């Protein structure tokens, strides 16, 4: 297996007038499950294709362990370039791309046969991977006889049977229904842990990223907004974009003014906790954006202190309720985990003061580090 290091990698399609990726720097540890996350057009698939050798970056370097794969300086096409077939990588795309005229066994063994691996080794690897993916009974079927989930397992098996040093997956679960996506997601993470393959997974789905990743790289417009563990990004978002992208439902943002030791949101006032006074000292008399996640509210007992709200609508989730409420003219959401939804139309919500997120309204960067 291999660690991956990217140094100052940029990609431009118009001779440097604009960049799809702009000076990307990234370290992925050996055996790590790294997720490239972000909205469409942010550059996550472009970065993966550069790692695979399918695209030539304009500038920068890509290393697998101690071996350089790509080195470009913008003057020549590439100073150093190892072609994709020599990088010992395996890729799985959203489209399964199975050979329709071949059986599952033939699909999985095809790459090994082209490398002229011994038949015994091929049979052994195919059998091992089929057992791991629970598709032993499908080996003699053709793709047309398989369900979507079965085809996805075959595509994964065909890639993994080659024993690659790097495993690349570009939105591989996009064609599956919600229930099957959850199942395959669990199985894929389990297999990756068992095999210890360095894995890069591209998705726009924050749930996939949060549940599967050891390391999330959240991107926007060709730049890394933040990277770290799922908990790092969720609990300590570097800016408003990160805070809004991670978490379902989205974080609630309230424009506030710092008045002494009070956060004045117009329709409510919150006393600034001691832990935040130092970081807000420079913002007295100025505006800040206050972020509160829907799960970080609770109902104040007996109408105590907090934020007074009017209930607009309630969505039952089975194990919780999403309660949409009005704070002045602003509609926000509160996740309530009680057994029955509150019947009152007027409520008082108390935020968890230890989990407030504060952002500069101009830069949108996090204030409370």
C-alpha cells in the first residue's frame, strides 16, 4: 500500500487564466480512507483523475510513498509522469462498466488475465474477493442477470482483486436506492478496513463522508476549505461554508451584534458565556454570525430564559421531530427527540452554550477556535 502526497497541484484548461484546482496540498496516510467532498464543480473528481494519471496537472507534484508519479511546472507537459497502468491503482465509477458478454468470474479475472497471472493465483484471488463481497453464488451469471447492488459489488470486486496500492472510487453508490446505498456503504468500509488499502472516495453526499471517512477533504471552487476527521469538521468548522455543508438539517445562522456581554439577535438576546468572551472582545459593537445546529437546542422548562419562537410546522422522523419555528421573521429548525411533539405554538428554546459557532460576517471564518 502507499501514502499519497500532493504538493502545490494546480489544474488549468486555459493557460492559467483560471484554475479548476489551485495549489492543492494534501497528505493521505497509508491505509487511510479519504473522502473528497464538495458540491458539483468544486474539483474533487479532477483531483482524483490527476492522482490516477488520467489528467495532467498544470503545476505540482503527486507522490505515492517515496515514488514520484507526476511532476509539472507549467512550462512542459510533465517533467515526470508515470502512466496510469503503471501506478498500480484501481478505479470504480458511478457507472459499473461491466463487460456484458462475460460472467462475473470472467469480469473479475479479466485484468489479471491480461497481466498473464498464473491461473491458480487468479482463481484464488477471485474466490477470496467473491467470498468477502458475498457474491460467490453469482460467479457464473452475467451482468444482465444481476441487481444494481450485485453489479456494484462485482465492480468493486473486479477492482480489488488486482490488489492495488491505491483504490479510487468516484461516486460509486450514486445509482443505488437509499436502503441499498446504506448496505453497500457499510460493506465497502468494512472491506477497506480489512484490506488496509489507501482509498480516495469522491462524493457530494455529506452522510457518506461522515459515516465512511477517516479523513475528509471538503472542497469549494478548486480550494480545500477544511480537512480533518469527520468530528473535526462537524464540531469545529473553519468557516460558514463548512458549517453549512456538514450536518442534516443544516446549521441555523443568526446575524447578531455584540453588545457588551450580550449577543443581540434582534428577536432574542443571549448572554455571552465566559469561554467566548476573550474571542469576542475585538467584536464589541460589531456584527457576528451565530451558528446553532438543530440538535443543539432544547426546550426551556416552564418557559425559562432562551429564544422565544413560534412553531410553523412539524416533521416526524420516527425517532425525533424536526420542528420549524420562526424567530422574528427568520425560519429555523430544531431537532426534538422527545416521545411526542410539543402541542404549544409558542416555545422557548435554550441553545447549548458550549456548542455555539461564531463567524466573522465579512470573511465567514470561524471566530471561536
